[in-house]
């Protein structure tokens, strides 16, 4: 059995093509040819392309996927065609498993079984290499992280021979045990219909394709596969899918810079989809296939089209664009519905059937009926979840229709966790300099203390509560140091100030290859959220340069001001305030303070946004050697605040991870120990010693996040990888200070020249118009 692997490729995908090349080399069988449909010249004579299988480049007319695949199919000589995209790859046994299945007749549509993941090649391969089972898959690959089901038996020949001799296995049964698969025929086949409509990973008899002159649609840039696959289904009697996933489909987590075909901004997406459906359905004569495809199309219309028409919002991975030319779309839908199987139309819900029958009779847009069904669905979800989401629904339905309150400011710091950071500095400045001119609304999580609810003209609202939704919709000004909810609606005449929360050391957003522990669509969501920011506060020119590419945010909308939160570090009364804070925390005035402020690790988490943390600093040893002179104040990142137990260390450790304002902890400390947290940029304003406890430096820098700085050269303190190193540095702080004096001076000139104690005033003057301050 010889395969022809067909891979369409664009010039921008050449790096992915090289990864796929190595993946194909790793196949346990090389009885295949590789046909690369690419119009850019590719030099296949170099040593890198001397492979254990034949490789051919195929040029094609036009630029669509359909044209690329057709050109490759025309030159194929293998017995079976296999469709593999350049950014996907196969497990090592994929082709061997198909080859071993006997019999595999020409009228079979075979499937390598897709496994969707947002992991790139490198991390996925690393996961497989670390796994104890050869065919195990990463824990976070699926869209909902489902546990795999129907695992294959995969008995090898030796294990088969161990079966009792009185159990006479038929050859077909033995073959099935060794290479487990699912075969669907007759009406059962259409229960797997959705899987059959994805071309990637399909294995199709070449002669069946050529004898029937089956081709992909070259005119439809987004949906060329429907017409081809439905005709293949019409000419095959069974669908065979491997029981274990062997085709790894890499989903794109950067749809802004590297969109897949289904993530491209296309206002005519639904028009192209309907055109592809219409062409396909018109050419299907088999009754069972016609009914199955009608059901598929109507289900997509029922689930996604109404929402897109009613709101213009993104509703699934395939609908990333708003709809253009609605009258044309309705006319297309009217024509398409003439072909739809009447039985399938009768199976959808009554209200949806009423809408489609109305469009089927005449091409009219039943706007009110579509809005009604969308609203009923939204309300139904709230009822299903016992009222959860009702406040958000009220925000979308009603609060965003209310008038804007011109003198109301909404503040949020670290997702409502505390009263702190630059939003706090802006609030305090306005209260002091413009008393009584604004209504101030602070967002808080339940149970948070220290909020300014007793101060004049100030109220505190519960995050995601009724008043939160009301003020989120009606406040003219929003001052937030992280990101707003992804469903936030930026209303006309409102102004959004993104203060952010640190100078970046670690790679951010679009500079990250992969975001393992976040929402797989994190980059797309971040991009959409940041487009709603009117201004982004920056601490230094370095941050301006990084945010321009990491956030893809325009420089002209950045405030080159310094961080308002850092004004306290240059205040003339900072020493007096430090004494007050130590007294407030119960720390003896004669004790020096070590502030330990580590960050989280991207690969150490329970779930999305829920991080673990293991304390590597030997606190017992620090206590034994330093307790006469020092105490240790622990301040972890807010992601990991609740995952540390510091009981048992007596009065040596003060766990202030929940302390509102870390800048106040900077003021009282004599030395900072951190790792990859950006806290050291701010702390350096004080010109006090900084130690970097980076026990996992090689792993963190090369695998997890990567750095914008050369930590070996650019930092104002030593990199310490063991507890011995940390203790030695603490015992010899004067020498550390002397050794890093020049580096500290260079660092301060690079990162802290804007931090002069007046950043808040600059931000307020830039963000608020003079009329706002009257």
C-alpha cells in the first residue's frame, strides 16, 4: 500500500513545513511520496531534502487551497491519497496503522482520527517524549480537555501469540485487535457525519478520485472541501476511523498574526459557506447523504447564523467576521433552502423552523424573530445555570442602553482583589486635587478588606454584581490595571485608561510562541480588548518599545509618564511612611526586612488561571542564620497567593501576599529577593540591593516564557541558583552593592528616569480633558 501525502503550503508556512518534514521522517513506514503544493521555489536538491521517501514540489494556478490540492492530486501515483496540512503532523505509527488494516477496500473513506490541540510541534513532541506510554497525548490538547475514550487494544504480534490456542481468531478479528478501528456503514455512517467533512487526515483511494474526476472547488477560498468530500462519500460504502487519534491538528492560537483559513477576517464568510453548501447539496443524489448533509447545514445555521445576524459577534471558531451585505445573504439562504431536505427542516426547533420557512418562501430578513430566538437562548442558559449570568445579560440587554454618567469613574486593580497599584494612585490624586468633582466607583471581590468605601464620593461594588454591571455600562471613565472582561462594550464618548501593572521581563502575548495555561484564544481576546483602550500607561521607553510589538498597540496612544503607583517611592515623606507601615504590620522597628517576591510558573498549574507554587527558598535556614538581624516578608504573585503555607516559622516570616499595595512593602524592606517577577524594576527606584533566586533559570528562560533582557548582563544584582548562594549574598550585602554599583546605575538610567514622583499628575492631565476636571 503506497500513499501520496498531499500538503498545500504558503510561503509564510515554510518553517512549519520543515517541522512536518522531520515528522514524516519519523514515520515507521516510508512507503509514501510527499507532494508539496507550493508556488514559491523550494530547493529539493540540498542535503536536508534527501529523505527516505520521494518529495515533489507541485505548482498550481491561482492561490486557493482547492487549486493547490487539485494540482497535487493530478500528479499523485500512490494507491491512497492522504491530506496533511503543513502545520499539522502525524504520530509515528499513523500510516503503518492504516497499512496494516486488512482488508481496506477502495470504497472506504478512511480517517487517521484528528486530535485538536493548541500546542505547537515543539511542545507537543516534548510532551510525547516525556510520556511513559508511546501513544499518550498531552493533558491539555482538546478544546474542553476531555478524557480520551475507546482506547485501542493495539496488541502486537507477540501478545496475539500468547492467546490460548483453543481461541481460534479469524484473521479479520486478529487484525482488528492489533489495529483497532471503527467501521461505519449504512445509516450508521451518518452518525459520524461531522468527522467526515474535515479533509485533513483523510485517506482516500486515488483511482476512485481520478476515475470519477473528483476535484476541490477552486473558486471558494474558504470552503473548498464540501463539494469534494460529499462526492467521495457518495462513492464509498463505509467510513473507517482509527480508534486512537494519530493525526494531530494544530489549532492556531494567534489568529491575529497567523490566522488559519477559518480565522481570516472575511465579511462574506457566510456567503461563501452557503455557496459551498449549495453546490454540494445540488450534486448529491443519494437520499441518506442528502438528508445527513441537510441536517448538518441546518444545525450550523440554527446554532451560529442567528447570533451573527443579531449581534455581529464572534460565535465560534469559524465565525470571526461580522456579516456584510445581509440582503444578499438572505437571498442566498432563500435559494439554498429550496434544496434542503424537508425531513431535516422538520427536525429543528419550532421557532427556528418558523424563521427558515419564512425565508424559504421569500427572501425576507425576519429581524425581530431572529433577535427573539437569540434572546431566548441567552435567557435559557441563565435558567439552566440557576441564575448565573443574569447580571451580565442585564448589562448586554439594558444597562448599555442607559445614558453615560459624565462624572463617574470606575476603578479596578488586579481583578478586584485589592485597593492598590496605579488606579489607587490616580484615585488618591483626584480626591486630593479635585474633591467632590467625581463619583468614584471601586470594584471589589467578596471578602476584600481595605477598600475606600468610607471615603467621600466613593462607593464599592461587588465584581460581576448588579451595580458592577450598571457602572461598567454607564461610567464615562474606566481606570483598570489589567484587562476588562472580554464581553465588555466600549460605548461612544467613554474613555478607558489601561494603567498596566509592570515593566515586562518575560515575553508577553504576541511575543509568546504558545500560551499553555491560558485560554487558547488568549491572543485574539487580548487584541480585541486592547483595541478598546484609549491610553496605555508606560513606565519607560523600554516598555513603549516592547508593548508596541507584544501588544501590537499604537505608540501614539501610550502615555510616556512613569507608573503612578511608584510616586510613593520618591515621596519626601517615604521614611516616615515606612515607619508607620512597619508598626501597622507589627514588625519591630530595629529589624531589617528581606522582601521575597517570586512569580508563578507557566507550566505549574491546576487549570486555566489556577497556578501552583512550591517554595524553594529554605526559610528554616534563613531563620537560623539571620533571625537576629532580619525578618522575612513574603509577597507572592496574586495568581498563587492562596497556595502557600508559612505556618511554623514563628515571628521570622510575615506572609503579606494579600497585602494591598506592594509599593508600601518596598518602602519598608532593606533587600529584595525575586526571580522573574517585574517587581525589581520598581524596587530599583529605591537604589537598594536586589538578589535574583533563579533555581530554574535554564528551564524558565529557554522553555517557559523567554526574556526581553539578558539576565546575565542587564540586571542590577546577582543570579543565585542555590540556597547557599542566597545566604552568602545576604551575609555580604555591602560587597554585593559594590560589585553591582555600575550595573545598578546603568539599569536605573535605562528604566527609571521617568519615575520622579510626578507620574500621576502627568497621567491625569493627559487622560482627562480640562472640561472633565471642572
